[in-house]
C-alpha cells in the first residue's frame, strides 16, 4: 500500500488545526482508503492554544504527527524542513487555514499516479484582497522577465512532491531555501492544476509588509542578476554623467572666469543626486550580501523542541 504524507505548517492556528485534521482523516477514510497516510503538522512556535490541541490530536490519531519548533524559524524554513521529515511515497504540502482546498488532494494524487513526480496548484483567482492579488501578479510578471531560471506564476508552494524530489531537497542542504524557485529550477516534469483560492476559514493572516518583502527579496536575490546588473550599468552611467557635468562646468569657469559665478547650488545638487544614487545601489547590493551571508553561515533550518508520534525507523528513513 502506498503511503501519502500530508504536511501542514502552522502558526497560531488554534481555530484550524482540529478541523484540518478531521477533514484530511475523513478524506482518506472515505475517498482515498486505498492509501496509507501520515499527517504531519510542523508548528512554528505558536503562542495560542495550537500546541495543546496538536498533542490531543496526536494522542487520538496515530496517523497524525507533530513537530514543535523551538522558536519561529520563518515562513520558508519551517515547511521546507517539515517536508524533509516526511516518510511517504509522496508529500503533499498545504496551508492550515484551508486556503489550499482539501479537494485538491485527490487531484494531486491522480496526476501523480499518471506519472508526474511534481503536481502543483496554480492560484488563478482569489477571494482574498483584490489589490494584493493584482500586486502579486505584477511581481510575478517582473520576476519572470528578470530571472534566468523559470519562475512559476501564482504558485504558493501547495502541491505534491514525489519522494525522489524530496530526496533532491534533502541533498541540497540550502540554509535559506525557496521552494517555489527550487521547483522551477531543479524539479522534474510537473503538472499544474488551477484553482481558486478561498478565504481563510478562521483566524487572520500572519503575512505583513515585512514578510511579503522578505519573500520577494529572497526570490529576487536568489534567482535574478538584474539587481547587480542595474547597479553596475546604472553606476557607470551616473559616473559618466557626473564627470561630463564636472568637465563642462570646469570649461565654462575657465572661459568666463569673472562672469561665471561659482555658487554652492551646483555642488549641493550634484552631491545630493550622486549621493542618492549611491545609497540606492548600496542598499540593493546589501540585499545580495545579506543573502550570501545567510547561506555562508550554514545554520540549521530548524531546531526542534519536540516531536510527537515519530519512531526511530521513520527517522532512519528520513536520513537516507
């Protein structure tokens, strides 16, 4: 019997973990009874009642497992690490707030059985904020044009990954992984399934400007060279213009020594223009340096505080 792993990252999802566990358990009991399954929750240091509820769920259902992180390791590290801990013939990643529809699971499995090692959901429409969806579309279009690696528009990470691809992820040893880019860069032939993203079932989103900016810059610095190219070319153009203005100003001063008054305005204008350009490109280069620095430090993806319903045999399987 084939085994399906379902990975659910969660953070302060006390209103969703029990309904999610029930929905998936019912799905496998009714529609997917020909498969064995494990449901793995990885909790990113929740401060509400999520962890006590996970312990109760794991106590009642041995198919349900939980990894409790020692602290919050971010929106990318935690689900990526959780994927590496699964032991099924394939792993399906979904969010805990029901914005990845449960009825996508049979569709993913159907295409997997047809031979696809990667089956992903593509968010074609959303019932969430229309402005955010529009801004995301603009971002995806921009990053797709600038990247030298394939970028998948409106792919949130939800999908099915065969154990062969999970093995690829284990061997990457990337301390700052971006799964959405890795699927496009290193993934096998894939099947894309469109879906409409529903509203959250309960609770509120934990995404804010900083988390969205962090996601955008991780993608930008990991899969594009355009920032460095802009800095190099733009800096060269600005330097050439500055030298030209300085040379013209110097010639005019020599030709009209008395009539051409030397004031502070040209100096101040030039200083502020060049200074602003330098500050912009220093900040842009800093994003690349930050990305490099985080990778060089090679810190662990996640430190676990506790894991529930895992056994030593499964841990040995994960290390292969």
